[in-house]
C-alpha cells in the first residue's frame, strides 16, 4: 500500500480550550472530505503524531492510496471469483505495505528476504499450491473476516508459510507461534469448566419477546447477571429489577450504582460479615461482566459475538460465565456458532424460537423523494450525523412538524431525552431522525421506518448495510406495547425499495465465527521477546503470527492500535498500555484522544489527576452542529475519566467533580439541541452568527482548495511511482 507523509501541512491539531471551535472545523472538514472522496479511492487521514500533542499546532496528513475499492458485497454474493480477485489484490498490496515490511524487520527479516519470500508466497498462492489460500477455501474466510480482516489473514498466512518453508528466517519462530497460539479457547476458563451449565438460546426477530422471557427467569432467580451490549439497556434492566422489588446493581464502563434501597420493596438477599448487603442481580455492559458463580446469567444480542470489534466480549461471556443456567438472547443466525462452541465445551444447547409480536410490513411504495410525505410517528434513518441535522431541518421546513434526533455521538442521557420527546404524544415532537443507533436499546413508539439510504461508510468504503442490520433497524417499527402495534418499513428513494424488500424478507446468513482477543498475559510474554519494539507494533506482530481456529477470528485491533500510537511516547508498562487501549473511545475524536494522552500521563507518573486541570468546558452553549459535536467530544472525554477511575481509583479519585462536569456538559448539549432547533436559517443560525459562519465557510473553502492541490500532488506522485 503506497503512502507518504505530507509534513508541510500546518494544522492546529489538538486544542483543549474553548477558543478552538474554528480550528476544529478544519479537522472536521478534512474528515468529511475523506468520506466524500472515498468514491475516488482516497482516504485522507489526520494522523496524530506524538509531537502534535505538544501544542505545536502542527500535525501531518497521511494519504493512503486504496487503489480501486469496490463496494464490499453481502455475504451471499461472496463466491470463488470474488475470492480470487480479493486474494490477488491482497497479495499485491501486502508486498508493498511499509507497515508489513517494518514488522518483518522487527522479526529479523531483511528487506531482500522479505522481497524474495513474499514473491514466492504470492506465486504459490495464485498457483493454488497453498491449501488455506485456495480460492474455494477463502470464501468462508472472506465472509468471516471482511475486508480488513482478510488483509490480516493474508499477512498471517505468510508467517505460517515462512514457518513451514523457511523456519530459520525468523529467530524462535516456533516459540513465538506457540505464544500466539489461540486455537483452544474452550480450554481457557478452567474454573468454569468445573460447573455443569445449562445453555438456553432465545431466538427470534426483533420485538418477539425473547429478552422478556429471559429476564423473567432472571428476575425469579436467587442471584444472577444481565450482560448488555449497551449502557442504556443495562440501565433499563437495572431500573426494571429494582422497580419489581428485586435488588439489582448497575456496572457499566461509566457508571456504578447500588441497588435502590429507597424503594421499600427492594430487599438485599443477605448481608456479609461487614454488614454489607448482598444483592440478587447485577446488570452490566458485557465488557464489565464478572465471572463469579451465579444461578442465572442472561446475555443479550448474542449475534454480536461476530462483531469485528467487540465480538470477543460475547465469546468471553459464553466461555466463562459461571452460572448454572445461561440464557442467550438474539438472532437465529447465532445458533450454529453457539452450538459449535458449546459442543467443544461438552455442553448442550436448548433453542427456544419466538415469532414477532405485532405486525410489520414492508411498504410497496417509497416516499418517492418527497419530504412532505413524512407523517407523525415516522422515524427517518440515515447514517451520517451531518445528514441527520440537514434532514431534520428539511422536514421541519416542509411539514411544520418538529423532529427529535438520535445518533451514536449523543450521550446516552440525551438519547433518552430525545426518545422521550418523540414517544410523548403531547411533546410537539412528531418525527424522529436517527442513525443506526436506534437498532438496539431504547423503546421507541415508531409507526414507520423510512430509510434514506441502505449504504453506509464502513471506514474503508461505502457498503450496503447487512440483512441483519436492515431487519434490526426496520423491526423497530411497531414495537409491542408502544401504542404503535403495526409497523411499516419503507425507503425515501424509489430505487432503494427493491433492496429493502429483499433484505426484510431474507434471513441473515448464519454466523461462521466468534471474536477472540489474546489475554494481557499473552501480550506481556510476547513483549519480552521484543523489548525494543513499540507497543503498537507489537500488537500487530502478535496478530501476524497468531493461529486461530476456524470457528473464531481475532477481533479487530485497529481502534486499539490508534490508541496505542497516541500513548506510545509515554513511559507506561505493558499492562497499563493493554488496559488503556481498551478505553471505550475512538482515537479519531481529536479532543478525546488529546485528553486520553493527558490522563495517561498521570498514569505513567502515578500522580493524582484532577479533571479540572484537563477539561474546561466552553462557557457558551453550542449554537450549531459543529459546536455541538465539540461538546459531545467533551462529554466522551469526561466519561473516559470516569472509566479510568474504575481502573485506577487512586489516580482518578475525584469522581464527584467529574460527575458534576458531566451533568453540566449534558445540560449544554440539551440546550444546544434546543437552540439549534429554535433558531431561524440554516442550522439555526441568525444575524452576526451567520456572518461569522460565512467567514468560516470562506476559510474552509481556502483550505479545501489547498487540500485539492495536495491531492493532485499525491496523485501525480503515485502515477510516477506506479510508472517507475
Ligand atoms: N409476554 C409479554 N408480556 C408483556 N410484555 C411483553 C411480553 N413479551 C414481550 N413483551 C414486551 O414487548 C416488547 C418487546 O419484547 P423484547 O424486548 O423482549 O423483544 P425482543 O425480541 O428481545 O426484541 P429486541 O431484539 O428488539 O430487544 C418489550 O417492551 C417487552 O416488555
């Protein structure tokens, strides 16, 4: 993969104070341009170099040439021909990937040896001489791994090839491969293997009552745990249990709450020797699940075991929960993989199938591109935050109805508030404009889902959303007991209706493999072999050399790698690095990443961190969507502090101050949403503010022209490189 650095671009990188809005616009604009330009096969990434955190106001832009990047097909369209073309593509790009070459050097492989062996490997693969790389065997790999994972697979198989054909090229290769051997996950949790567990799967479409039945069982147990994919769902179950008089605690990455003993019906199940109450149930996000002995465990949305980033958490829960009864709720597509894993554990699986409660039908007509056809109770779904606000404005102007908004970047508290506005028939908010964040969690009284598009930018290219995602989002219409008992699904554009109808009528393909990650101990032992290699490279090296069984895949590390790079320059232990890279953040959020570096500095120095020294919220309420986005990032930076306080309680001890700041930030976000709604003109802007924004626009236009010139230079450079 060809890339080079353009260091001359002066960018104001990570700015932590309130006067940064204009400068942050520039970054935002670049990211938006990245999305827009995807169709001409360029991804321009803002790259956070370590020195950019030193307030130098400089950064660099990394330009990755993706070559021709077609849309990734849905699973059932992946065949031998596709496998062949992807194999050739991946073999070509891995041979020129400077990251791979660098890692090979870390393994002691010289450039000349890499050149020679990578060519042999590519030739043998194309000649179908390597079993695992035969096109027919790659179909399953492509489905399991997706685009990003497939590239890793090709690199990983290169090391397997070296191990067989040039065992002396990498020193200790057999030992390294043994350290990175992840083939036997069913042998990992020895304590759990001593327990006889009954596994019950509740499967069915959205809104079929599967979670309801599992929760009924949990509620009647002496002690149990509910593992949720979202903080919001964990909170919902926490409330539900306490309301029903069952003592329940809440544990999420950002929140810990005791049982609600203010409710006189809620009684602890007993007391320990210090007189502290034992509660019956724990409701948590799945990454926070503890594996103590229990009577009942409920794991929600089990199909997420195949999620490229988070799947490992479901696998850990399935392998490790020490409960006599485990209830797994989710899509029928998860049944085969759960059965396979449980067969290896010598455990039986009982499957209970459910049908949808209430009607759901796909409309025969789209809205034909006409916003005036939006009706009260509609939820308009789009996948870009920018579009959410534009659509909201258009609908409000065209119909006179007001729109609530829900998207992933909004804090959960704000999402609940927006959901309440939409659900309340007297609030004046008749329509919801949302992203796929509505697919799980919050109860919504939606009558009709209107998809504005069925494609989504997946970080590499624009791809169709999967059958499973389409059905999950579409299924939110007509939720049982919401007052909208019959649901409808349609599209905004007529050309999307055919695909929607097909997806809504199809069954999601069966899940082939479950995510896993190496333990911190495995990474630590591996790191001792390479004391001079930076942690972020170490992680990729582990992936290069690891061996994984076909029923599993190594979860994506890309988010973790980005975090690892941000904190690479700090003197942290391997264990601390392992902890920090799993912080629930996106390192591309510049403000959050900058705060993480500051927080990590306190960890490195083992000194107490006061949130006030890192975060000062802007005093003004956000009045446009860019400013709102900055507040959203501050909110994530505050919740990151709270997350850290659970892992490093002595360093991040002042949670009260953080909680206060978080509430203040939530208020500003709520006011911002209200202000943007109430003002006139584009994005709710008026008068002098409008002028200010026009000035910004002009500035942005200038920098966008500069960017065009750079891209032209990049194109020319690549042409020359290709010719050479
Ligand atoms: N037997 C029942 N009695 C009363 N309410 C029920 C019953 N079954 C389901 N519900 C209600 O119907 C709604 C949908 O149920 P539930 O959340 O269990 O569905 P689900 O299949 O898990 O859907 P999703 O995958 O969207 O979460 C919930 O509000 C739930 O409380």
